[in-house]
C-alpha cells in the first residue's frame, strides 16, 4: 500500500510504499522498527512524524552542523529564559 505523509515543516507530500499488513500492525501498537525493520530510519521518521528526507537532513545539519548550536539553541533560551544576546560569555573579555 502507498502511505501519504505530509511534512510538518515544508508541507510537501511524500509517499512511502509499505506492506499493508505490517502497516496495520504498526497502527495497532507494534513498534515501527519491529513491524517494518527493513525501513531506513529516514523512512520510519517520515511515517512517524511526517518529516520528509530533505527537512530531516536540514534538521540534522542545524543540530550538529554548527558547534555553537550544540550548546545554545532557541530551545535553551525558551526553557531557561537565558538570553544569549545580553551577556558576554567569552572568557577573554
Ligand atoms: Zn519537508
């Protein structure tokens, strides 16, 4: 069967070919990696969250591509109220 997913980030539609019986098992509560172990992680992610491979790649780049983002992200800012733009965190100054 063909499963259509809509990416929550870029809103593109992607179709994945999966076995209907396995898909039903996943829908019934079985872990997707157990029901469809042959799927690539990207494909599983697409089924689970709808995120398309392009955005998945960009997410990875955002998270791991820039060293500074590793320790200071917008999420950190939201959770702690820590404002990276109002203080000096350079030990030299
Ligand atoms: Zn996308």
